C-alpha cells in the first residue's frame, strides 16, 4: 500500500475515533491581529508601494486606501500582513510556490 493510502486510512481511523468520543480534537485559538501599519511593513523591507503590491499580491490602490485610513485590511489580510512583516522571505516563497 502506498504512503498516501496509509495516511488516508489513519485519517479515517482518527475520524471514527473522534465520532465515538474516544479522542478529543486539539483546538488552537489564534488572536486576530489588530491594526497593522502597512506603510511601516513596506518601508522596513525597503520596497516601493508598487514593488510591495506586486511581490505580495495587493493592488497599489488598496495599499493607498489603507495608508490613508479609508479602509482597514480584513482580519485574514491582517494575519497575512503579520506574516509578511515577520517572515517576508517565507511569505514570498509560499506565494511563489517555492520550497
């Protein structure tokens, strides 16, 4: 049997055990990041607005709206921006699909 087949069987066994109440799922709670300073994140990386937008998949206009306070990034985007701030190389590799 292939490794994928063995993995699928293990997942199914765990699902059955969960339904039977034999195991509990571990739930991790993450706090949604609060306000983020996109301009600071961008300038820390020495990127222009257009470079930052192109590198991480934002529109320049969206960045401008955030900078001017016309809009705030949604929570999922704030989480992504937090990753970009802390681990820019890893974020870029993930977006490029690189290992």
